C-alpha cells in the first residue's frame, strides 16, 4: 500500500486471511478469552461503575502527569531506586546497555514488557553480544520461533500446542516431541530455571507506578516476573511515562479492571510491589533497582486534549479480543509492536501517519472496542480523527504526517460535491443525470473502487420531486 513506507499492510492481510491454521487458532483462543471476561464481569451495573472509576483515575493522572512524574522520581530516589529519563527508544536502549556494561553483565533475563518490545531491546542488546532470555512462557515461545508478539497479553496466542511441541523439539536440545501441555510446561520450566540463576541483570515492565510511594507494580501469573526482579543482583524496570498513578488507593480498582479484562481473573497469581532494592537484613532481592521512564512521543500526545485519551490505556488487550478485524488477521499483520484497536490509535501518533496511518483503516467502527474498554477510551472516535488528519488541508501539528493523503483530484471532487449540494439548480441536473445512468452511476470513476467491496446504492430513475409533480403535487 502506498500509505506507508515500512510495510505492505494489504499483503499482510491477504496472507493472514489465507492462513487457515492461524484463523482456526484465533477463533478458538478469542472465544475462550471473551467468555472468561464475560463471566468475571457478569454484573453489568457494577462493571460500568468500575469503568467510571478506572476512567477517572487515569484521567486524573494524565491531567497531573508532569507533577506526578516529578513526585515519582523523588519518592523512588528516596527509596534507593535510580531513575533514568529517555526521550527516545535509542536513549532508553543506551541507558540499559550502560547499566549492564557498568556491571560487566552479558546475560539478561526478561519478564514481559511491551515497552521493551517498543524499544526493540532484544535485537539491540544481542547485536552487542548480550544474551537475552525471555522468561514469560509466551514470550519464550516466540523468541524460540524468531517472532514478535502477536498479542499484547498473550504473545503466542497464534500458535496451538502442536506447533509449540514441534518448536520445542526442534529448538531445545535433547527435547522429545510431546503434545501434553503439562510436559511442555515442564520443559520450559526446566530450561528457564538455570537461566534465572545465571542472569546477571533482570528486566521487567511496569503495570503501574505509584507516585505517592515510589512503588513499581507488576502483574503476572507465572512467577517469572518475580524471579527476574529478585534473583539477579540488578533489576531494570522500563515503563512508558503514562503508567504513573497518583495514589496507592488507585491501584486496587485498576488491578481489578486489568486482570478481569486481560485474562478473565478476579486477581492474578502474582502481584509484585517493588519499592526499593534489597535492604540490610533482607535475604533476597536485587542490590540495585533502576527505573527507565520512556517518552517516545507520549508527551506530544499528552498535549492534545482529545488524543491524550489514548494514554489512559492499561494494556489489558480486551479491545483486541473483541475486534472483528484483529481476530481474523492476528497481530503480526499489523506490522508494528501494538496491534488491534489500541495499536490503530497509538502507533500512528508515535510513528506518524505516513508510516502507520494505514492502521487506522483496519476498523469496521463497530464500537465493540469502546464498549469493552475498562477505562472508556473512545477508540472509534480517535480512529476517525486520525483518518481525517491524514487528509487535513492545514496541518496543526497534532499528529506527525498530517495531510499526507491529501491530493488534488480528491480535493476537487469534494469541492464539486459541496457545490452540487449548495446549488439547487445544479443539484437537480446532477440528480437527473444520475437517474439516467441508473445502477451504473456508483461504478464510475473513483466510486468503482469503493463499490468493489460495498453494495452500491440503487439510484432511482426519477427523483421524488419528479414523481410528485407527475401526480400533480405542488413541490413548492
């Protein structure tokens, strides 16, 4: 497609739709996740009240974000956590590398982190001789496969147990082929256990950072996040600057929304709250904790009153699970780190409309994503805004690449449409001409492409005015 410079979205979509195994895997997985979420939020009235609370917490945090970030830095520093600021992903990568080099570290174990995917951290470190092991089971699977996450919560959701069994057999030495889930889990656990003890630096994401106390909150189910943040002597946490919340009391409602929306659980197996490195007398925990806070376009998004709603996202992934587009093509077709509805509004704002604006076309605007979003992000409305921004006549600076789709033929066509609808006499002539052309009218010129995928309207041979005049009815 001409809209982007980095990937062919149309080709990706065709390939995904032609992959019957992929579509079968997604159909099974999405149905299960939707049902689990529906059961945990069975009381609709209670859920709506909880959504309103979640939206209020996130809106308040964004409204006070600069001062909350300053407070977070001060609290973390007082607690012994070293805070680093990164305007770009390049700066964030350089910071992580510098910390590792300072400790002479060449081995890292990682918990799940979408920000690290945004940084392309693994590729960056491996190119500099550092061994990186993903320890989340889904991330471990796709690392073995040489792939990127297909879903922001369940990275390997596009694979079934047969594919994973074959992958383990081929990629992990001395591993027999088995399709038993318990045995596959045991193989992964065995393989990863030694990596935890060998890891010199552990890296994690951050689900919420509490400004009031300087606490980093990590939500997980497997225990690998706790191992990454306690076993290695150095822990590096990476987060987008929007993940801060004001008070410790803000955490429970957001946690309830996050776990219920993401995995259909009342609460996850592990909830880690990290406030400092190991203190005197404590028997475990890292000797150093570093927090890398990444901007990467977020501060620009924050300045726009409408687009800042994108930053309310708590990365639950439920908009992906309910999206009729995502559930048919999967995450890899989107060609960027964040797929699905949230990716359609976040990625173009980060990377620019010319590079990623085409993602905003991957929506039926059915409003399912907005209806299930736990913090009430108006995703369809923001998608429409981004689509409009691609054609704007006068760029405002709201989004990089504004107006890149604007062209003379289309501009003239809309000017002509405006003229026809503002001039009664001209409108009558065009209506009459369209009536004479009949069903051929919607298939002429640019409308030919439009009608290839849509049922064209049937144009009446005679207008209502003409028919009523023929019956002697005065139209004046």
